[in-house]
C-alpha cells in the first residue's frame, strides 16, 4: 500500500513521489517513528537516522576545507578530472565531508580522490 508502513515486518513504506515543482513528499497521516527509519522512495530504500550534533539549532563545526575548490577523480583515474568545492567539512562528529561537483552532483569525500586547488593556512601556524 502506498504511503502506509508495513504491519507484517515486510518491506519499507512507500512515499509518494513529489509532483512537478514540489519540494516535499506526502507522508501518511500517521507514521510511527519505527516506520521512518527506512522508507522506499522512487524504488530505492532510504535509511534515515539521527545524530546529536545535527538539528534545527545545531550543526557540526566546519573545518578549513569548507568552501575550498578541489579537483576530483574517481577510481584513481587521474586522466579524467572534474572540478568541485567542499560544501561540508565537519571538524567534529559525524565527520562528514561532502563535495559539490561543477556538474551539480554531490559526492562524499570517501567516494573519490581529490586534490585541493587552494590551501587555507590556519592563523598562527605560519
């Protein structure tokens, strides 16, 4: 059933795909917290979670790479590179580093190899 959590411990609930121009999905009227841990969206199972450092009022302190440009390659193939920039560089838990590529994709720093194109030198270390 679309939009309702399984009662038999089966597959994850299905979310409705957003209509053209919408930025949100419609959840069922009542969704128990257990049902929100994993949902099926557009045929893909999405696992959700909670982290104490992330919420409406808090976010991890960002490191010196945040906003810095990088050159990215995949699978150690340096003959093909794409430019991007760090959009997230957590200096504290959960220690995520996310790069936005120039073509609009977002990747984790653990999914590629990258080379900084500029270096930020922390104050007092020179």
